[in-house]
């Protein structure tokens, strides 16, 4: 059983990981909860209004309101060292090591004839392109909202237009 300070620390870490990852189980595991209880602990965290507010603030600070942009950022800028470790390991690591590996950037793993392993990673350039498109869409949406607001607002006394 964790003490109260440790539990508070793990829940705060969960909020941070969830804000970036958008996956309840993965965020809970990375925050230090056991894999067996990760989903339940993550849902417990999300049921707390305090955690939901913290996650919303974190996402706002990261200027990201959705999981799509967060995922694209992970693909574009994420670390691939765990995938490299897995490829060059002499033998398959134990399950408790594998479950801690960050393989988010891996799109495919397969054994090839002759005993080798092939690992394919997501295309970083494509992720950057999609992220750029998404950022432009957000900017265009804000410009459109500003235009609509300007067109529908009432003129102030000094701004009245004479016919």
C-alpha cells in the first residue's frame, strides 16, 4: 500500500502523462501504478474533478486541446532508443522489461526468415507534415471566428458609420 504523499505524487504524474499520451492505462503505468491495476487506478484518477481540471490546464499550457496533436508530436519528436534496444538485444527481454519500453513510434515488428527481427517506425516527416496541417487548421479556425465576431458585433458610439 502506498502512503498518501506517494499516492498524490503518482496521481499528479498520471495527470501529466495522460495530458500527453491520452491513454489511461499507459499513463497510469508510467506514473508508477502496477500494470494489473493501471486501468482501474487511471479511471479513479479521471473520476476526480481535481485531476480532470489539472489535465485540462496541462493541455492548455501545451497549446494542445486534443490527443491527435499530442500523438503527432510524440511521433515527430519521440525517442526511438527503446526500439533500437529491442532490435539489438541478444535475446528477448523478460515481459516486465518489455512492458516498460516506449514503443509508441513503432508501426510494425515482425520476425524475418533466418531469425532476424524487422522493426518499422512511423515516418517522422509525415507526422511533422500532419502536425503542420493541424496547426494551420487551428489558426484558420481562430481567424474565421475573429472575422465572424467582427462582422456580427455592434459598433460602439465612436465607431458608427454614417450613410
